[in-house]
C-alpha cells in the first residue's frame, strides 16, 4: 500500500512537472496552482492574525484586571505611592480608555483624585504626544482625556485643532478648550461659527450650554453689528446668552425698519423671546407691535413673550389673536388669556360667548378645560 501511494505521488509530480502541450490547458493548470497557493497563503494569514488577536485580547484582559481595581481604589482614597505607569503605546491607550470610563462615572473629590493619578504617573505628556500624531481615533482619545483634566497648561496644544478639516476632531477640540477656560474659549470659537459650516447648530448650542451664559454673551454680542442683519447661525445662539445683556440689542433691532423676510424671521423671534424673558413693562409696546406680524412664527413668539407680563388691559390684543389663521397662535393666545392676573370665570365666559370665530372658541374652550384640571 505505501508503495502504491508513493508511485501515485511520483506520477502526480511528473504530471505537474511536465506542462501540457496545449497553451490553454497549460494556462488553466498554472492558474489552478496559483489559486491554490493564494488560498493557502490567505488561510495562513487568517490563522496568524487570529492568534495575534487572541494574544492581544488576553493581554488586555490581564491589563484590565490589574488596573481596574487600582483605579477604583484610587478614586476612593489616595494610595501610599503612585503605581508604575503602563508600558508601551498599546497599554497607554488601554489605560486611557479605562481611566475615561471611570472618570465619567465619578463625581466630586473622586474626579480630582483620578486627575492627580493621571498626571502623577506622567500620562499627560503621553496624551500630548498622541495628540500630535495623525491617527484620528487616538487624537480624539487624547482630546477626551484633556477635556476631563481641564488643565489650561495644554491650551496651546489643543487650540490649533479647532481649525482641523475633520469636523469631529475640531468640535472635540472646542469642547476641550471650553472645559479649560470657558470665557477664553468662546472668544476663540464664536468667530468660527460662520466659518465652520460643518458644525451643526445643536453642537454649537451644546458648546454654549457647556460654557455658560456669562462666557457666551460678550463674544456673541460683539459680533452683532448695529444696523445690520445678524447671521442666522449667530442668532440661533442668542438663547444661550444672558437676556439682560442681549436686551439692548433686541430693542434696537425691533425698533428699526425691518422688512419681514425669511432671513429676518429667526432674528425677530430671538429678539422677542429675549424681551419676553426680561418681563420689562417698557417693552410691551414693542411686543404689541409684532403681534400683527406677517409671519405666523413671529406672531407666536410675540404672544408667548407678552404672556409673561400681560395684564387685563392686554386682553383685547390677545382676543384678537384668537381669530388668527395659525392654530399655534390661537392656542398660545387662549393660554395667555386664561392666565391673566385677576381674571375670573365670568370674564372668560363672556369672552367665550362673544366669540364668533369657531376655531377661536375651540381654543379658548380647551384652555379653560386645562385651567380647571
């Protein structure tokens, strides 16, 4: 039996060593051999990569098992001595991920302890080194670490990244600057609002919320030039500024000669909303003026602003809005009417009886029902 197998193998080798005379058949044989060799190489590569990934996963599990208890214990109480820092770039990345995960979960003194540990073992310098690299994921990881550290010493390292072509990197850098110094950061970021069209408005609003009204107001108002239509992207952020600082601009804007166009609607709504938050009786004539605006959205915001400071003397203006063509304006006017100070059920019943508009009567009926709940 072994001799027959050897003979068969010899015959096979002879056939392979002697190519067929037909060119087409010879090409088919060589193609099959090449495909078989390529398949073997791919299989070998898969086996090698699987083994390497398995080893790396075991190393990471061992690393996590070693460091997670230490980080948790350190967040509760400072240890006697700083632990040895992780070795190698891979372990540095694993440590940063572990540290970030725990850092997001703790509050108060635990945050300060984790920050002290991070800087004490020299990880801050390694984060800055990763920040200068080209890998997007590692740069984002570095920025996240610096954001939680909130140390202004690294300001110069982060600032250039707000101009990065990658919007995710740029926005993360902006969040890191705000964490370091909100007022200084908004001075740098507000001028970029019109330039960085790849920054979505909700992301910009999140930045303003993170920085706080005091940091947002100054840089934002400095971009609003008197007599000019403010950019829509800047106007969208006015809600995150201090109303008392925005109010002078809002009064000047509403008192001007404004042609209602699609571009000015956002600005009008922002200005009216700001005056509504102020609740200054001197602004009431402006609010009453814009109750008759062409835009239903502007009329709605004007009614909502007037609602905050309306009295019984404003009832006729609100009753007029019960016949508005916009469903939303009618509902807002009805809600404002039933909440007027000193209003009684008899007054509301008289209004309901005098209304001839069916839709306005329905809006007032709904508001009355909700008031009695």
